[in-house]
C-alpha cells in the first residue's frame, strides 16, 4: 500500500499523464497483483513459462497438465514436479506429455541448474535484478524477456522496464505520442530510447510498464517482441 502511494505521488509529480491512467480499478488491480507475490515457487513459474512459450494458452495448459500427470498420475490435485522429479525422466518421457524435444531439453536444463545451485532462489531476496538475471539466463530457453516477467510478476520487483516486451513498447509509443512526421505512423522506440523516455518513472518502472499494458488493454501481460527471441539465448 505504502509503496503504491509513493509511486502514485511520484508519477503525479514527474509524469502527470501517466498518473491520469490510474483510477480506483487499476489501483485495486495492481494492489492485488502485489499481494499475490507470497509463496512463490520459482522452479514452477519458470518451467511453466517455458511450456507456454510461443503456443496458445489453451494448448499450453493442456500440455502442462499432462506434464504434471507424468509425475503424479493418481492424485486429483497433483503437485508440481521438483527439479529432481524432472531429472528422473528422459527427454522421450517428457515429450510424451506433448512437449517439443527442445522444450523438454530446456526444462531439464532448468531442473539441472536448480539442482546444482547455479540458480539459488533462497538468495533472491538479497540479490540485485541483474544478479538474478545472470543466474536465470544460464538456462537454455530463458532470455531477458522471461527474466523481466519473472522479476515483475513473480518476485514483485518495483523498478523493471521490460525493453523486449512488445506491449510495453507499443504503450510507450502511444504514451509519448511517438509518430513519424511524414506519415503519422506510430514508431516503436528502440530499447535505449525507452530507457531515456521512462527515466522519470524510476524507481517505479514496473507500475509504469503495467500501465502501458492497461493503456492498450492487453489482458495477458507479457508478449516477447519476436517469435523465437527466447530460443537463441
């Protein structure tokens, strides 16, 4: 609550137009999102993120359900597999849940990095955004966009500007009225330009980014800029 009040006061002072997008609904919605940050399971969040990459939500949900059932086929509410569980299965077995060979490999790589302590979620509370990102990017299939979504949505970090997110870029273009003088087409700002434009939002760029999604009425937060940009990391 206190953090949100400070952010709103900051925007009113430094970017009144941004503050004008805030109403009781948006504030309440964001408050709920912040409240959800308790009891995070980083392995589950990241594995799920890999499963959902580049496929439609419904298809991804059904693959994820089958993936979970591989490890617990009897329970009505099966628990999410642990890194050790995932490492106990072969790529072929993971593929039988509908995962591609590539995603099966990514999820095993993720599990291995948790197991061998390349990724140390128990230390995330004392690490900078950059340090957490450096750990996560060791996993094949995780790029900066996935890192930014994780920091914003799961860890609730308050000053994230996801430069690789298409919706945020479109929102920034709209918010700052970026248009080519000749044909009035909207132009999307380049990353370094986005950093400059949104500098006055610091240290509350997560809320600013979220307002860019709301500005465009994007229901699902997060859409990487180009298909496959997470794959060639």
